[in-house]
C-alpha cells in the first residue's frame, strides 16, 4: 500500500482544532464516545494532534494518579 505525499498533506490539513482533539481523546480515555461522533472524528481529526493529545492526556492522568496516591499515603502514615 503506497501513500503519496498528497495523501499525507490532506490528512495533516484536517480542520478540527487541537481543543476539539483533546476533547475527543478525553472521551476516548473513558470509552464513552457516540458512534456518529467517532466517525466524524476519524474523518476530521488531525493525526498529529491525536498523538500529542494522547500523550498529554496520559501524562495528566498519571500525574493525577500519583497525586492521589501521595495524598492517601500521607494520610495513612500520620
């Protein structure tokens, strides 16, 4: 399967904003995305934004979990 440079340019120039991508990735973390919204995302999300949003979402989730664990452990040890 060969992809031309034109195909790559078309994918990268998709219209949805980075905020819309973050929102879609947020909902995908919880697995509660409607079918029609998911299909719309596939057609309109910029894949580069999806990768960046996924990494940011994972970092935020890990940070929140670490803070919760530290909070719980600090209460237990006292």
